[in-house]
C-alpha cells in the first residue's frame, strides 16, 4: 500500500528574518541590491563558539535550519539525511584556491579543502546528530533540492523509511559572484531595476538554507502533504503548458483546483517570460512570487517550500508575495521554478 508523505517540521535561514519563526511580518527591502545576504541568527544557540569560527556560512545556516526543523517535529531518530545544493561549500573552495595561489602551493592548510566538498553539510549534521543512516547529497543545478525531495518522497511512500530530514542550501562567495556577473547571469552592482517590472538581464544572487522533517505519520504539527514532485533538465518554453497539464493530470487535478501557484520569477528579463506561459494556465489561482524578497540561488525551491508550509499553517498569504488579491483559504499549492529556461521543476503540496 502506498503511504503518504507529510512535512512535520521546518526551519529556514534566509535573507529575510525567517530564523525567528516569523512569517514576513517585517520585510527587509533589498531593492536594487546586487546580492541578498542572510539575516544571521544567533549561531551560538546551536553551535559551540569554537566550532562556529571554522564553519562556512552554508554549514552554520544548515545546522541552525535543521535544528529548528527537528525541534519542531520532536524527532531524534532519522532514517536518512538528504540535501540538495548547487554550489556546495563554495566559500571554502575559494579559500583553498586562494591559499594555493598566495603561498605558491606550499604550506597549505588542509581544512578548507576538507570542508569544501558538497556533502560537507549533510556530513556535519549527521556527526552532530550521531546519525549513521542513509546520507546523500544531490548536486543537480536548480533541480538539486527537488531531487532530494523526490528521493525522500519515494522512500517514505514506499514504506522504506519513516522519518527523513531533507534540506536545500547554497552560499555565495565573492569571486564566484564576480564571475557570474561577468557572464551576465547576475546583475551588476550598480544596476537599478524594479524586480517585478524588470527591464534588465540577469538575476540577483542570494544564499540561505531551508530544512524539513518528512514523515509517513500525520501529526498535530503537520504543515502539509507532499503530493508529487517532477522535474526535467531541458524543456522548450512552448511546452511548459504540456509539462504542467501532464503533471496535474497524473495527480487527478485540474488547473482551477490549484489555489496558489508560487513562481520562481527572478527578475531576469530574458527568462521570466517562461513563467507567463505557465501562469496563463491558472487564471483563477493566486499568483505568488518570492525571489524579490529572497533573491536567486540554485536551491531556491527549498525557500518556496518553506513559504508554502507557512501559508498552509497560517491560512494566510502575505501581501508582499501576492501579485493579486490573496484567497482566504488554500488547499493546493503548486510551485514552479526554472533557471535560465533549464532545470524546470514542479512541486505539488496539499493542506491537511
């Protein structure tokens, strides 16, 4: 018998003040910012002061976010830890390569190299939690987090696991950001634009971490049910409608049954038009956007999932997310994200 997959705990460290459990009551304005840095929590509440100094922001933010999720769910034993990341611990990678150049390949400190691998985050959480279970990290571009979510969904619905911690995390480092600005994928530091009515190319880089406790057990604290996840690497823009209709059909839904669609518009003039084709399928659904508040990172779908959980729990939609008048009740949310017309993903959630 196929089981169901529920989200029983969430945690998020992002450019907005999400680490204190609030839900966009107070919004930080990043208008015209070229990079969205995280709103830093009190790391020493979760990590020893000695360890904090040696950790990159990706590791620190993930330990905080995962601890928040696990504390909410009241979980100690995990059957798996699964993460998704686009760049991994890129700060330590840059630090090691800079040391390699500055010291002419001599007298190098090995720590940045050891901590620069993409699976450092999942490994550190496992060490802290003394978890020896399945531990996997997906590095699949903008589909990294949906890949992690699908893995967990399949394990839980097939009864192979009871409780899984999943997360999406990315950090931004100065040299990497400069390279993407040179390539035109990120906006220049002096670019002025209106995020929701944009006339320029490129997006704004960001960083953050969001974690979730998934379980086959419905609890009083349950936020939502994960109904389905689907993604493709390449999709011609005129096929977005077919891609979406096929996804809804296999879940016995029609577009007018979807209360909200959460779009990954990132302010890039060239590629945001893809969302227009998608949105035309849902004339009666609330149209929501979030990257004007959180910026763009390859694991942005994790932030979208966190926002969806908050919407279900509060049954309210912050005006800062809505492109139109919000509905009073929300039963289904469909998240659609893509990056430069590649790595298209759909995540369907249901209120419980």
